[in-house]
C-alpha cells in the first residue's frame, strides 16, 4: 500500500497526536488525583514503560514494512524514536526533580547501589546521541554508514531497557518478560534477514 505525500503528512500528524495520549492521560490522572497512593512512583514508572514501548515500536517499523510492503511506515520511524527519547527524558527528569528534588548525592548513591538505576542511566546515555543525530543534517555530516552504525545502538538500548525494567519489578516479571519476548522476536527477524542478505546480492535496510 502506497500513500501520497499528503496522505503521509496526515498519517504523521495523527500518529504524532496519538503518541501524546499517554502523557495526556497521566496529566489527567494527576489533575484528578486518580494515580493511587504514590502518584510520583506511578508517573515515573508509567513514563519509563512508555519510553520502552516506543523503543520497541520503533524497532518494529522495519519488520512491519518488510512483512506488509507498506514503505510509508519508514517515514514514522524517526518520530517514534524521538518519542522514545521524549518519554525517557520525562522519566528521568521526574525521578531527578520530583522524586529526588535534585539531591545529587542521593542520586549518585542510587546509581551506584541499585543496579536497575545503573542500567537505566546507561540506557538513557546511549539514547542521547541517537536523538541528537536524528536529523538529515547530521546524516549528511556523519555519512550514511557511520550514522547507521551509531543508530544500531537502538538494539542495545532495547535490551538494556528490558533489563532495567526486569530488575526494577523484582517479583512480578510478567510484563518485562513480554517485552523481552517482543524484543527477541524483533531482533531474531533481523538476524534471519541478515543471513538471507548475506546469501543474496540484494541489500535491504535493517
């Protein structure tokens, strides 16, 4: 299925607005005091959940394009990746500002003593250069190959994001296990297609 330029623009606007719904729901919950006994923890976790979900959604774009033939999906990938960074930034900012109130000593202790926070900080650190270089000017400046090499860090980010969530929940690992299964499927498809590409002269984007 192919879309015209106008249709692609319309789809991008719709997806852009849909990606803001989780944030709007959190804002509504805060306004109406419906986020439970510990709203700060609820908001931090919800923002982290959506950051990881958007990482996985971004990774799903290429497989969906390959399986459906909908090439227009690729026009959404950059925006979805930036939404992952957006929610991750809100997740981290809420922890630093609202939860710890810029107590840098306590934050440093958390990073050192709590492995899931250590992994979370590493994950965010890896996200930053991807967000900074997610524009056409940086692609031209870096060159296509170096840009693609850098942005393959999204695979590591996905794995670290799942690990961060898994170590955080401790007891009920159902949700992180689902995310791990989704990530494994997405990366498994890429490995399968990579092997097929190595046997074929055709070159496709991972």
